[in-house]
C-alpha cells in the first residue's frame, strides 16, 4: 500500500474538471509516477478497449454536457464517498454494445464526485459480483478509492485543497502531498 498521494490535473471540459491521484511509497517519487487513472487506461486499454472507450465517452459527455450530476454515477458506497462509472442502464447514450446489442459494461472506474464541477478519477477493474466489496477484481480498487476520498476530505478541511470562489474548480499547491 502506498503511503503518499498527490493530486494531478487530467482534463478540463466546459462543465467538469477531472483530476486523479498519483501514489507512491516515496514522496520524492510522486512526480514520476503515473496517476491512477492513467494506469487504469494503460492496464485496460488493450484487453478491454471498447469498455474503456465507453467509460471515456461518458467522462466526455458528463464533462461537456451534463456536469457531474449525482445520478450519472453508480452508488456503490459502503465506507466513503467513492462512486463508479459507467452509470447504470444500457439504453442511454453513450451505450456499450456487444454483438450489436446494448449490454451493461462491467468495467468500473471508481471516482469521487466533489460537486457537479469537479471529479477525482481513481482506478478500477472488471466487476464480477453484485457488490464491489464482494468482487475479487474490484474490491481493492473500491476500498482504496474510499480511503482516498477520506484523505481528500481531510485536505479540503485543512485547506490544503481549496475551492475557487464560485466552486467551479479546486486549487492546491502542486507540491502538496497527502499522507495516507
């Protein structure tokens, strides 16, 4: 388990700014570590390319059109604030299809929706059980995401991460390190 975390900006859209987390046991190494989201893309982008594209299409759709509305995220919480993507349902675009039919995408990307304008992206995997905490593939990703939501909440409380006046984005010292 990594013991230090640093926020990394990923992308801005008209309605949402996305960030991720870099993790390392060595705080001096955080600048050279890829973010959890980048690792998720690298890990699943080959074998599960269509599923990753579906999730990235949702990120774009949420970022450009809807904003990070609560109903667009899966509520899989049990010990924190982590949510999952893609949202539930198979018929609202962007859809995921296999063999020409709309089917559920079982790849999960866990994230933290701070508000409708800011989302922190973590990681995930293929979900094979009804509950994240019962799935060998996603359980560790889900638990880490929930642990990170608590560290982010603490950084917000201690004003290491602050809101821009209109709550449309966050600011933080690029060198800020959150101990876990």
